[in-house]
């Protein structure tokens, strides 16, 4: 179901080399060396290494939490069918992918049939598969019939 967030370890390797370089430079630079605004240069290098480490940690944490959420949805939410009643653009683009507003008629195995308005980012390559009247697969939250995810 959907895409997993995958880590490009080559990019993390490059950042690892950058962090290592900042740490080594922090130890090798003269303690008297200063930046052009008068701050100790070795402290600047250590701070930069720390900032890169925090940003990498943030990306790893986001990817892990995103994948855990997706896995939880796959394991605990129910499969259902939804008929597309209407769809259109919201005007929002995330990474050049449009966020689409759907009006769907959802037939869930645990909830009575209902009409749901749902917004989700859809890859451009999948837009050609959407049409009014088409039945698509969705995942439905067992606790809230209006909380769905297009599969």
C-alpha cells in the first residue's frame, strides 16, 4: 500500500563525511583562530557538526515515524471500496504533486455506507486513473468512518 519512505544512505554517507570533516577541523584549527566576526573558529566547526547531526537525526526520525504510521494503518485499518463522486484540485502542491479533494461514497465492512470528503496528495502519474464513477480501494479507520486513506 502506498510508498514507504526510503533512506538514501549514500546521501547520509556524504553528510557523515561532512560532519567528520567539521569535527576534525575543530580539533586541528588553532585555538586562537577566529571567524571574520570574532568568534572562535573551532567552536564554529563543532556547532556546524552538531547542526548537521541534528538535521540528519530529524530526517531519520521523520522517516521512521512515517513508516510506522503507514504500517499501523495497513495492519489495523479495514479495506473498503469507495466510489468517486467528484474530485478536483485544491490548489496546493507538495513536491510538485497536487493535493486532490475527493467526494467519495465509502462502503466499509465496519461502518454504514457514508459520503466522505477527503484530501490527499496524489502522484501525477496516478491522475489519469481517476474518473468520476470509478470504484477505488481505501483504508478506513475502524474508529472514525470519515478517516480514510486512498490505497
